[in-house]
């Protein structure tokens, strides 16, 4: 049986052939441990260094600031817990946003249980943060503000540069952490220009391998390690470096182009225009600024999760985050959507290689299903 069209690129992406080719030698010939003091180790260490430099350039940070992790979940945990633990004397208040990924919200809840105070800011109906609310939430004991670059469910882009400026003007200045798992390779992420202190990245949402990411930290920021052991990554993250994955990660970032985003935007605009031929469809989140590949739509008068099951054979999409499948979306709830609307929402995650013809097939399947399901 033919597999459905993959339209869930915010959950994960296939590994690009060029990424795979770059990784291959590091599993077989150049398998050394980058910590070893001989030829095999040096080869591996050189590959890690090149990747580190490349990623640092991309984020406008120093190579020493790049801490390789198993992905964005670990990077977020390291950023949030690592800052909280290292700066106890400065305060115990942390600020974030209700629409963040579970990999930010859960470490914050964990810290709350340890006696930290957390303020979660609401968003506007379009999913964007209100900067006045952020300003009002800051206190002298606020140590960290964590705001995602692009939302994984609705794709909206938070105003990072404005937030960075606002934080730079506050005294004492809290650290600014950004979960950029969805934004990497799609929008510019200049840590200097945006005033970002800590940046979480992952490879598998941009055609890189799963199981590798990084936390990029500006020079001079103290961070408490969350994994202890062999002292790798300047004592900030122990564990033998995943050389092949690291090479694949840097290659994936290097081959991401703005051109690809322009093409995705055209495709998404086409999909949205076609879907609007149905009555009772609502876009979730601002149309702009938004990730080019994301379209999140609620369908009125369609019961429960029946829409997703009805189109499953044609198209692989999700109702929201792959990490909280089964639970009603906290993001759509924060936008003020009703329980029924949340249940009848679909996140279309467009990606490289998708065609107009595929979008037409998707629209046809959705149209048939919606007509059948509506009373
Ligand atoms: C996917 C994702 C994560 C988790 O990243 P992993 O590398 O899979 O751990 C965190 N935050 C956001 C916004 C994501 O989209």
C-alpha cells in the first residue's frame, strides 16, 4: 500500500542525502573518540571543531559557546536548570510563555517544585507575546526569560530582537534563553544582534539526524552542568561526543537556504487558499510573522478527532505537538479556541520536496472528509 503524503515536518524531517554522505565516514573509518590523544582521536576532534565553528558562525557566537547535546530537549533543560542553579544568589524568579514547548514548561515546573517562582505570560489571540506584559512581569530577582523563536504548533515567530532590547534595558538584566528548535535554518538567528544569551538547537527538524542538538551560550555566562562525567564540553556536558551526528548537524545547517523558505511560503499560501473554499475554516495563529512551512487550521462543526482519522490514508498530519499527542493542545487553548475547535484542528507541516499536486490531493481528502463529517 502506498504511504500517505508526509506533511508533518514540524514533528521531524528525513535526513538529507548530503547530510548522510557527510556523516558516513565518521561511523566507519574515522570512528575515533575526539578525546583520544592519537591520530584517530585528532581526526574526530578536527571534524567536531569544524562543525562547532560552523554552527557558532551561524548563530554569531564563539565556538567555545557551543555545547553539543542530544537535542533541543536536553539543551532547554541545560539552559533553564543550569542558569537557575548557577545564579541562585541573584534570584529565583523565571519568566516564560504559556505556549512554550513541553521541553521548556516541564523543566520550569520542576524548578517550581524546588522552590523557584515561575511566571508564565499569556499570548495575544494571534499567538504573539505582548511586550508590555513581559516588561510588567520582570522583577529584580528575575534571573531568566525563556521565549521560543517559532512555535511548533502554530509556527508564529516571537519578536526576539525586541525582547532582547527590552531585557538589555532592564537592570538587573535577566538572561535571555531562546528555544529555536523550529526556527533553525529558517530565519536568521543572530545571538549578538538579538541579545540572546542561550540558544537551543536541534538537527532533526532541518533534515539532520535525530539525537543531536546544541545549547549555544554567550561567552562568560556561568552554567551548572546537568550531566556529570568525563568533563567534555568544558565541564558543561559530559559524555563522548557523537561525532557523526555532530558532522551531520553542521552540514544540515550549512545546506539550509532562504530560497527553500520562499518556495514553502508559496506552497503554504496555495494550500490555505484552497482550504478556504470550505466554509468554517479558521487559521490558528498570526499569518505573519510565521514559519513558511506551517499552517494550523480549525474546522468548524467537525466532531472530535474524526477528521484526522478520515484523512490519515492520504496525508500524515498531526493535530499538534508529537510530544503531547492525546492531550488537547495548550497552545490553541492559549489562543482562546474552544475544546471543540481544538479537537478539530490540523497542523499542516510543509517541507522540502512537497508539490502543488500533493497539496491538491490533501485539499481533496480534507474537503471530502469535512463534507462527510459535518451534520
Ligand atoms: C522538537 C522541539 C523540541 C524538542 O527537540 P528534540 O531535539 O526533539 O529534543 C523542543 N522545542 C521545540 C519548539 C520543538 O519543536
